[in-house]
C-alpha cells in the first residue's frame, strides 16, 4: 500500500499536528511499500531516515504566521502539479485537518481521481479574540471543514472534544476515535530526586520554588496572554516557557519567568520532569500532544475545561479552568489557584499509567488497518456508505 499524508507543515515547524503526521509516517513504514508526506515548504525539510518514506515539499507563502501568529501557509499555484501527481500515485490520501489550502486541493483532486480519503481532524472551532479571525474561522468551518468531513471516506478524531464539535455532521461512515501516541522511552517520570535537582541546576531553575511549565507556540490560541497575567499573580511560582512565537514571554520583564527555545523530544523531556505542574489554558484544541507528554513525565496538568473532556481516563489528572477571554486576568487568577491545587493533589500512581494508555505503534496499526480496508473497497469499486450521524467508536 502507498499512502499519501498531507499536512500544512513538516515537523521542522514543531507544531503538534505536524509532529503527529511525522510520527505516523514513521509507523506506516513497517506496513507499506512507500509512504509519501506532502506539505508546504516554509523552512528546511529534514530528509527521512528510511528510503521507504518520501517527502514532497511545495512552495508556499507563510506571511500570516509571521505577521499575525496564524499558522496558515498558502501554497503557490505551482504546487497544483505536485499535488496532482502525488495523489495519482497514492492508494489512500490522509489529510491532517481540513482548512489549509494544500489539504483542500488534495481533497478535491482525490475526489476527482476517485482516491479514498481519510481525514484526521485535530481541532475544533478556535474562538480567536480578534473578531475578524474569529469570524473567518467560523466561516471556514462551515464552508470547508464540515463539507469535507461529510464527504470523506473516513474521518478520525484524536479526542472526544473534537468529535463532539462535529457530532451533527452527516458522515459517510461512522467516525473513529484514535488517540495520538507517546514515546515512553523518551517521556517517562523522573528516576530520582537527584536527577530532578541536576536538571533544574542545568536549566537554571530554582531548587526551592515550584515550577509551572508551558510548552507550545507563543500565540494567543495557546493562552499566552492569560499566562502573562498568571506569572504576575503567581509570584511564588517560577513559570517556564518552552517554544517560540510572536508573544515572547521574555518581553514581559518578569523575574520569575524562564524561556527555552529549540527543545524537542529528548531535550524537552528533562524539562517536563524537572517541573511540578504543566499549564496550557488553550482553546479550540483536541488533546494536545504536549499535554500527553507532560502527564507521561509524571506531572499533573492545568488546562482549559474543554480540553479536559478529551479522554475520560484523564479525570483527576487534569485540573480544568474555564477559559473566558472577556476577562483574562480573572482566568489567570483561576489558573494560579489550579496550579497550587494540582501540586497538592498530585497522584503519582495514576500518572504512571498514562504512557500505557497512548501508543504510537497501536495508533499506527489502527490507521493502517483502516486505510487498507479503504483501499480494498476502492479497488473493488464498492459504493459509498449511506450518511450517518456521529456514532462513538473508541479505538485505544
């Protein structure tokens, strides 16, 4: 089988969706003749480590992210030929989210060439504070995302939160719920107090103060404006920020803020283990990969109330906060309270189970089984299934 994976960015962009796409591409190598990953070229493109994986980059304009912090690359017209060629070669087309122009074109070409399409939907509707962006997101969801989900051969949601957002869509087949995985060799609890102290010393984190950690892009959607207020209100806590973006915490001028850039996986995991609690007051997300990684490293998490509904098994490990952008300072006060409550209620025995719940190999197997079934149906010329409303089917 020859799947084509399409995403907005490659994993050099370091966002959660493209990291998931890259990890699944590696998992697919074991069961496929070749795996092709197509994305917009907005930076350097790392060569795959296995000859069974191909990476096809298409030229794109990424100025919206530079100007507004909005990750929305717009492919150049010359990308159409590459998309047409790669969709034609593929047995199954796998799209990561819908609204990006490259994904939309790949979907339309796949429909035209009668290639089966699976859409992995990561996010719901993002409630941006900017009314223009908020209105644009709603419009794109209505005119693009929902019609694409309704016409895809198969839809996969990565969390119950995202699935509920689109529960009223009339799908061609019942959607699947497949959680993203965790690399338990990298993300695991700290081995000893001495290891934790050594990491804190190396990262210039205090030994005698609690550390609250954020990991992700420094943008509004992730709640950086809320965490700015929280860092001011929670002066007894050191607030660590690992990531990049326009809302750089170094510009806040706060003595209890530490910023780390360029960390990923093996270099990021020690920072998780050196912290006391993870904070992510974001909106419009499913189950962020960084949240799973933090829990696997043995630290509780504070997150938005919507995100906390992503997986019932996480009840008690997540400390939800209602995120209301009409009063970021009040939300920040609630975040600070939740940080202290999470540290007081830490449950190491349950945190140790998290890595067993999420497996990349299991996720890869489920996707491959799904895509092989779709490819077989397409080859046999089987008719499309009748539309159905959402029926929960959980694949763990």
